[in-house]
């Protein structure tokens, strides 16, 4: 399994709608509200044979109300 995080900058007033849509789609394992440059952060797991970029483009960024995303890919170090 690959693990990665996506931070979301939402259109004004749409953070709760985006969080609900992520939860309804059942594609994120955890969803958090954040303060700062981004409004939300979600943790994702995908199979090793799946491509992170395609997953984010096709499953995540299509959710209405998302203005920008920042993806962080993680590596097992410990």
C-alpha cells in the first residue's frame, strides 16, 4: 500500500461541503480541518500498482469546491 496526504484549499464557504464529499466518496481514510494556507487535509491509501497522480486527478480533484491541492507522498522510513 502507498500512503499519501493531500491538503485542500477550498472555495470560500465550501470546506464543509468538500469534507462531506470526501467522506461520502469513501476514498480517504482520515479527513481533518486545518488552519493556515490550506483548509483540509486527508490521508489516503492506494494499492502499490496504482499511480498517485492519476488517483488524485481522477478521484480527488474532481470534487466540487476544491480550489487547489498539495500532495505529499510518504515513504516508509522506520
